[in-house]
């Protein structure tokens, strides 16, 4: 018989919920304030003179700060990057989990070792590679680098190891080849892991700040995190506009998580069971 959660448990849940929700709520509230009220001391909890001016400036594809254009750039880059990561990681993970070939364990160990290398080490080599390919200041400079990351390969391999081999053996007996087994047997059973990796890859690319500043030069091609840094002026800061931009940046992420949270929880719970 399960024990009912204690009062202390629910108090901790409420405190953690407030810790997460209150900053988001404050961000939205500030976006409806005037510039003067957003800088008031002490700060006001409820806007005295609510205004949608900040969202009016944000939700435009033109002007000096095209935040909506930046959001669309981020959405395109993050979506394509996540799709490419899932394709590469699922195929590499399946090969390392199920197929037998020379130096497989060495290759997998080498892939894991790259997880311990700081990401900043790859900035200059990736920049030179993008320059040689002619991809600087283009969408591909945001999509391709990192698509073959070690984490995705490791994550998918661990999930594939937890899928019973009997499913594949039955398909092989029926005459299916390796590609059919992978696409029609393995991938449908790996939906939780695929959804989890998609969300993680999307968020990583969506929130990336440093790399877009390295490879994008045109203001209209910036992504949202890089573009929002331009909203802070040298002498004054329009906090409502910044908070409105941050709200726009948070909405797609929250929508995606609402739809895939069940798969994310299941994918994290089932990955890493076998090694």
C-alpha cells in the first residue's frame, strides 16, 4: 500500500513551483508596464497604467529591432537542427547498440570522451569550417554544427539497448532487412527517446547565444537570444520591450513541452537502463 505524501512534501512542491513560476509571471507583468514604472523603486506588482506598447514593438518583422523576425529565425534554425540531430543520433545509436563491426567499443568510447571537451574549444574550428563552406551569415551555420553531438548518440544507444532483441529477430525471420527493422520496428518503439532528444536539441539551439554572435553579421538574420541583447541601450534600457521579447522567446518552448512532456518523462526514465 502506498503511503500518502506528507504535508512537508506538498509544501516543498509548492515552493519549487513558485520558484519556477514567479520569475515567468514577473516577466509577463513587466512587459505591460511603462518604461518609468518598470524602473520604479520600490517596484510595483501590478501595472498602474497597463500598456501593450512593448508587444507592439516586438511583434513586427521590420523596424530597428525586428524581434518577431529573430523569433522566426530561431524557430527555423532550432527545428532544422533538432531534426538533423534526431536523424544522425538515431542511426549512429542503433549501429552502436545492435550492429557488430570492428573497433565499435573504441569508437563509442571516443565519442563519450568528446563529452568532456568544453564547447568553447570548438568555436574557432567550427567558425573556420563555416567560412570555408561559405555558410557564414546563413541559416546553415546554425543548423549543421553540433548535429552529430555525442550526447544524442549516447542517449539513443542507451534507449535502443533497452528494446528487446526478440522484436528484431522475429522481423529478420520474416525476411525483413536491417533498414526495415530499423525504420518499422525500432523507431516506432523509440518514440519517447526521439521526442526527448528532439526537445533537448531544439532547446539547446533555441537558447544558444554565443555561436550566433560569431557567425551572423546581418541584424535581420540574428536569432532571438542574440537579437535581444541589442535591445539594451548604452544609456537607457527599455525593460518592457526586453521582457516582451523574452515572453515571445518562452512561448514556443512552453507549447512544445506541453505536447511532448509525457514522451520526455518516459524517454528519460527508460534511457540508461542497460549499458
